[in-house]
């Protein structure tokens, strides 16, 4: 009897589950943006946004990080991140990269290449390109790829790391802190901090990683410093959670201390 009821109700159950998933996605703009005008964020803004919907963020993890090198313009390097939401039927893709801030009066083409332009403000971004957005990316080569099992790399942890990298070097320096530094530092830090299931390297293209011409520009090795700053940031978060929990328990204790008094007052009035 129960089996017959389940079979009869299965289409309705499936429909309700699909509706729930679609509603979760539409209310989660930092992973499934419904408006293309709100799909690009700075790392700090993205982190704040993810924290504002913490219940949903906790259901997300990184399945794959791919290191890409654009063929044009000027061999720009960036990372493609595949994000999985456990309540979604599909993954979402995000691009994180560093380019010079255009407001400084330098064009992207000039500042990306090794030149005499020196240091300008950096524009680090996380751009959500959706589930099929890879087709929107410029022509590129895949240099390497990290793969993770479920919950090995939580989404929030990656967002915290990107914010640490942004704070570490807030200026775009063509000789030290350019797109090559950003992509390599994030990729290597993730590889050292979180044990990936697989690190796939493309031999034909990986030798060109971090290079434009004749091995230039040189990128600064900041991985060790970034890992230390990330661990310090995570420790601050841990301490803040302990502080909040302690305060909450103290408030609950105060409330509980009034219960016996209120009970006796209530019984007395009766």
C-alpha cells in the first residue's frame, strides 16, 4: 500500500525538489547570479557576500581548480574554479584573476606586459560565469589542474585565501605582483594547504607558466608568506567563534537563572 502511494506521488515529489533547488539558486547570487550585472566581485566583497548566506555557503565546496593561460591578449594567466552546491543539480564556474586597475590611467594591455609602467593599483576579481560559462572565456591553454573530493576544500576557505592574497599585495607590479604571481600564488597555496585528489599537469604547456617572453616577467615567491597569513586569519576566525559562543552561552545562562524565580512567582500568583 505504502509502495503504491510512493509511486503515485513520485512525480509530485520530484517537482517539489526541483522547485526547492531552483529557489535556493535564485537566492544565492554569489554562486548562481540571476543578473549578469552582479556576477563580478572583489575577493573581500565576495567573502562578505558568502558569509551573509552562511547556511548556503556551508553546502558548497570546490571540485576543481584549473590553471589557464590565455593565447590572447599577451598570455594572461588566471584560474577557473568549479564550485559544487550540494543542493544543486549542476556546478557553477568562477574565474579569479588579477589585472591592473583601469582607473589609474593605464590600459590593461600596457600594464599586463613587462614594461616601464611600474606599479599600479591591482584589481583582483572573482567573476561567476555560471555552469556553461567556459564558452565565454577567451582562447586558452590548460597548464595544470587540481581536483578535490567532496568537502576537502570548502568554498568559504577558498574565499578567505583569495582575500588574504589580495591584502598581501594590493598593488599590481609588472615585475613582481602581476597576473602570473596571483594565479601561481593562489594555486600553489591551495595545493600546499589542501590535499587534492589529483594534480594533473599538461607537459606541453606547463613549461610556459608564468612567462611571456624569455622567462619574463619574474614573479615573486610569496606562497610561504601567504600560507602563514592564511593560517593566522583562520585562527582569528576560530577565536572569534569561541568568543561568540561564550557570549551566547553566558546570555542563555542569565535567562535560565530567571526561570526558577519566574516559576515561583507564577505559582504564588496562582
